[in-house]
């Protein structure tokens, strides 16, 4: 390749935003990872975007399921007793 | 009281018929399971039924759990299988455009660079604070995602399963999982972005 064509190697912001999650997942090829990081070093906007994605993932991870209500707990105790007493075997769970 | 006990240890007790071990597992996973099941079936009531049915399967099938995967993966796999059977979802296809961009095209100029600067979020903000502030919008946005994207984001980012486990639970390829995760997260980010812009005014 002629040196003049090297620019083709550089990622633009529009491409970077499509690679952000593969980057976070460590799923980029070594070459793409290098291009990605090279772009970030020179681009505060894409660096901010990456950080926003990190915050998004962290915030999603903080969504907590609602706790079990006391009513539900009572219900499950009752069910458990029924299932274990009336268990003729034969459920259809899978092995794991 | 059982909050710190491992799944494996609870399973040992469950195998010997220990009721409190069962309740501890239910407490730990029930709400997550309802949330996952909800993605496959038409309403909350059916989701609850599927989850209950899954617990029956767990109690009856606990001896068949061989520990080749984590308990959580095994549990979610049973759940998803049952939810699929109960749901009408298999016959419905998400409109899923693989070329849909992560960011609206008009945010970039002709050269493909950002047209307007991207404001950094307060990255040092405490995660819990972030969740408390954005939790409600994030939850709404999550439920608004196309279903396959939501399944992946819920299992991966909310439930914390590894990508391998997500693939195993949903029966999808690694590549597919990554694309769905990328689309889903990108949408959630853009929801938070517009949320911030609204509040900043």
C-alpha cells in the first residue's frame, strides 16, 4: 500500500460507535482494537461516548428486582410442601 | 439470613428437602425470573405461572442437576424453555434491522465525525446514585426494547450472566448475542442521553 492510502485505516466516529460494545466485550480483533484505541486517543467525543456506554451498563446492572412480598413467601412455602409431598417423580427439568 | 449462602450450598440442602433452602433460592431468583419470563409471554399472570412451573421443575429435577453449568444458568434455561412453550413469541418475529445504527446518522457530519460535541457524563457519579436517578427511565426503556435485545440485555447486564451462559440459555450464537447486546445497550444509552438533556434544561 502507498503511504497516502493509510488514511483508509483510520476509523471515523460513526464507525467507532458501532464498535464500542465489541470493545467493552473484548471481542475486537487485535488490529481493530488498535485502530479503535488510536481513534479514542485523538477524539474526546468518542471517549465521552465510550464512558457514557460504561455508565449505561453499570446503571442497568443496578436495576434490582423487587423483593418477594411476605404473601408470596407464604404461598411458596405452601407450594413447596405440596410439591415435595405429592412428588411422584417425573418433573421435566433438564440436566445441566 | 441466607443472603450470603452460595447457590450450591442451598442446593445441597434443597436435595435433602430443606424448605428454608428452597425459600432462599426463590427469594434470590423469583423476581428476576418473572422479568425474564415476561419477555416471552403475553402478560404478567402467564409469566408468574411459567415461573411457578419452573420452580416445580427445579424441586422435582434437582437431583438431575449435575453442576456442569452454574445453577443460575440451569435455572434460566428451564425457565426459557417453559416460557417459550407457553408463549406465542416463537411465531412472532422482531423487526430486527442489522444495519440499524447505534447513533442517529444526523449526529454525524459528512466525514463521519460528530457534528456536535459529546458531553461527558459525570463518570465519577456513584453507581447507586445513577441507578436511583435513572432507574425508572432505564426500566421503561429496557421494557421497550425489541424482545430479543431485551432478553440479552436483561440476562447479561441485569442478571450478570456471562456471554456464554446467555448463548446457552437463549440458544443463540455468540455473534448474534453480541449484535443484540450492542443494539440494546446503544438504545439504552440514547434514552439516558435524552433524559439528561431534558433534565439539564
